[in-house]
């Protein structure tokens, strides 16, 4: 009997190993009841449902305090416990993005299975994606979580100062503890590539050449492959009048990361062709008003002034001054609607609205993921900066010295934060038109 069970277990492992090899080729697959992570993801869903329900029952009404940034809330479930870090801070950020707790909970905790994304990243992190592909859940080690929480206030202040930042939006930090197993820390973040139904190619850009080539998927296949720097050579991001905005925002965000003394972050990039009616479109005044309300958030947010004013749900009364100014410009013929202020950069009429120049804002598209979407004349681009937790430690300095010896004269990822920052800015400048 014992031998039979052992044989059965061996067969099951071989079958599972074979399926995993097939699924790795797809890059993305459903975590069903046969999957090794099914139990874990079910616990994640249960824990996240309880955490978001608590936010719905106890909506924050006051300004965020230092205690909110340090808050750790532990909830005990049947087979596990889950700790939520800085819950009020992330709830406020989600709200300022125009995201309700109900829709956040619905996406993270629906009856549909999570998807696992098999990344070609060198990190040992596990990547899970909600079934609607709107949110990523990524495991992180304790050191990375401690670093992020220690700098959470600075991160929030950056989003407040530059609400159209390309930095990925982190929406929750949690720790799950299962009996007799190691604790797992994980973060929830928005997917830069959302919605992804027509995306042709995806790239992970670091601005260097060593180990920056990935074998593309066969033409016509459905395999999801994230390509790298060398795969992009000879191509350009063609933005026309929005290029100046992108160059400036990448500069702002990478200089912020330089201040944090981090490196090895990536510029995610994807594109899809615009529909015929989306190319060189003329905006109606009603559409222009709606998009301006999405883009210009004057001074306070729907909850309180202490959270980052990232564009999202905006009170009707808040936008009167800026909309009146915009209407006056349009009525007087200054900045015609046909020029589409979506392409505004420094020196354009839209950039002259209060706060636009100082905060490097642009007229956001009326889409589901406006902060990471930029339309060029022919293509829609999805752009965001991810993986911001790698500190330039003594270990990284030694790695830098070793790579200099191993790859003389070639560019590689492990360099000082200053060099990394400047190099990525130059990459964007050299690969955009």
C-alpha cells in the first residue's frame, strides 16, 4: 500500500512537472485546483477580502498621520494569519486614483482563479495576476518590504508632487503566515499593461546590453514573452508632441529613485496600433472638459488633503476655476481643440494651466489606465517604471566590480544609482521621436 502511494505521488509530480513545462511556454496560466499555488492564492483572496471589508466599514476621514504609516493590522483566519501594513495609507492612495474599495475587492477576491505569470526575471519572486489582469500580486523578501515601508512617506510625497508619475502604483503590502511554513510578504500593484487585449509587444528596458536579449516568440503564436533592450534596437517610441512630456517625467522619476539610492529598476514598455477613429481625432468640448477634470486635480482630494492628489475621482465643485480658464482659452481661439492638448508638452496652452508646468502634467486619455497610457500618431504606448526595491548596497558594489572585470567595455545593469538614472534617461531620449 505504501509503495502504491509512493508510485502515485511520483506519477503526480511527473505530470505536474510536464504541465509546468508546457505552461512556462505560455507565460501566463490559470491557478486552478491542480496548481501548486492554489491553496496560497485562496488564502490571499480571503485575507484581502477581510482587509478591504474593514476599509469599507471604517472609511478614513482624517488626515493621514505618522501612526497610519506605521500601522500593522493582523487578522486571524482558520488556517493562516495575514498582516496588513499601513492600511489607511494605501486605502487613501487607491481612493485618490478614483478606485473604490468595492471594485478593488471585486477584482482581487472574485471567484475566478488568479493567473500565474512566468517571468524571465532573475529574481525568485512569484507573480500572480488577477483574472481581469488589472492587478499584480508579487512576493517580496522581508528586506525589500522593510525598505519600501521605510520610504513609503517619501513615495507618497513624490506622487503628490508629481501626480502623473510613471512609477508603478503600489496599492497594498501584506504578510501571510501559514502554520509550519515560512512567512510570505507580498505587494499588490496596478498592472502597467492594462487592458492588454490588443498589445503586440512587451519590453523590459534597463538601458544596458549584457543579458538584455530574449528569444522572441514564434510569429503568430499566443505565447507571452517580455522582450528586452537588445530586442528593441532599431525601433522608436513615436510620440510627436508628447515626447517632451515623457522625457521630463522619466527624468523626474529616475532622479527620485537616485535619491533613494536604488538601481536595477525597469521601464516597462508596450504598444498597440490605434484604431482608425483614434488617430488624429478632434475632441469635442464636452470630451475635453471630462479629460481635463481627470487630469487637473486642484489642491485637495475627495477624502482629505493629506493624501496624494493623483488624478481620479474629482469633486464637481473642485474643477470650476481651471475649467473656466480652459473654456476661456478655447472660446477666444487660444489653443484650438483640434490640436488635441493631449499632446501638450512644456510651452503648450494646456501646460500653462495652474500646476501643469510645475508638476509636469498632461491631458490624460479617457481610458481605464490613463497614467500609464500615452498616444502617439499611430500607436498607443503603455509605459511605467517598476522594481524599485534594489538598494546599491556593499554587495551590489562588489557585483559592479566583478562585472567590470567580466564584461570590459560593455554596459551592464549593476552600476551606481547616478549612472543608472542618467543611462535610462539617455535611452529614452535616444529611442523616442
